[in-house]
């Protein structure tokens, strides 16, 4: 019985070994985080995400210096997406297709190329949607799940669970669908697509109706 258990478990243990050692190699990625205008982004956060590997732990982020320079070390040989973000300045995580729109650099590390230099570009600066969600009848706060999608590529949308008072980054200068759901309440849809300019802010108060008893 013990032999059977071990034989069945070894592929899973091997996978954990491989994933766990992603951060234990000799590969290095270094470069700068820049805006689309070529300006450095100080204190941006940068990560190397292995392509085709399901991670057993959260991504390891490093912080860029005041010139936007970063170094990610101890990487195994392989291919990595280089993801950059600085949410507080309107540059969301490029790990989501909804925000990156496919503009993420891909690098390959190997014994022949142990150190790779790359620029990670962020931007354009997102628009910001802030708001509060309350029950329409009694005004109590309601936790929403928000669905955002680009009207021209709805398959790349995101669903985000947020607190009742929320802040969202939205791709600018595009038509964005915006729907909100909450437990035991009717869904709420923004009237028409969002279309916000880069760096602009929209404030919302969303009142959701409780579902009728069945």
C-alpha cells in the first residue's frame, strides 16, 4: 500500500520541486521600468513570471530604484514574462491581459544567456474609478464583485471582489464595460460604456436593490 501511494505521488512531488526551485538558479534579469514616454518610474514593483508554469507561491516582486532600475536574481533557466506595476500612480499590474493588452516583454535565460537586460514599459496611466456601494433601501454598505471588460475584446475581462468603498484602475481612452454584482442583490450595470481619459477620476455612488424573496 505504501509503495502504491509513493508511486502515485512522485509526479506531484516532482512538480512541487521544480516550481519551488524557480527562485533558486543563477539567472538574472535587469533593466528599467519606463513610461510610454521613456520616463523612469521610481519605486515600481517588478516580477518575473515563468511562462507555462503554475506557481505554488505568490510572485516575488522587487522594487526599482529612483531611476527605475531593477534586478531580479536567482532565477532558473527558462522563459519569463517581466511584469511591472505602480498602482498608486495609476500603473496597474501588467500580469492581467485586461491591463497589459499583450504589451509584456518576454525573456529567456539559459547557460548561454545567464543575464538578460530588458525595459519594462508601463502605461498609459490609467483612469481611476472610486465609489461606494450601498443597499438602496437601508443604506448599509454592500461588498461588490466588479466585472470590467474592453468592449472590443470582452474575453479579456476581469472580475474583482472589492470592499464597499473601492478604487479601481481602468484602461483609458477605450470603451470599457462595467457591471457590479453583490450577494442577495440585483446586478447593476453602468449606463453605457466607460470612456475615461488618462489620469482622470470618476466618483460613483452605486445603490443596489435587494432581490425579491422567492
